[in-house]
């Protein structure tokens, strides 16, 4: 299982944030961020949600349940834009399924 503290630290660093900057964004102390990263404390469910929003990942990703980042931030997009993205995702999945499992696709035809 992935360590929450390691995941948090990797996300913070990849976002180019210091512990202090993350703490200020979450309205907590720098020490609390440090405790999270060292796995000395566990965040509350509310804090997990805030962290997921900051890093645009799912709470499952933060907790090591998901291996990949599975979230897509669609804030400030119109319904039309979101629909376009959903269609593009469907097409990409279809393309990748055909590429990775050509025998399965042939049997369905």
C-alpha cells in the first residue's frame, strides 16, 4: 500500500509548493503538513477532500487505493465543453481498447 505521507510530499513538490505554501492554502500550520508527510498524523476526511481539490486528484489516489490520478478538473467549463471532453475520452478508450485487445474487438464484430 502506498504511504499517504509519501504521496502528499510528491504531489506538493511536483506542484512546486513548499510546506508553508500548502499550509497557508489549507489554513493549517506548516507543522501539520510536516506531520502528514512524515505519517505522524492522519488528516480528517474534510482535510483529505481539501487536499484532493488542491492537487486535482481523487481521495482514493491520496490514500493509495487508486494507482493513477483519475480526476479531471472541469471547473469553469461549460456543459458543452464537458460533453466534448466526455466524448473525447470515450473515443480514446475505444481506440486504446482496440489497440491493446485486437482479438476481442474482432470477436465482437
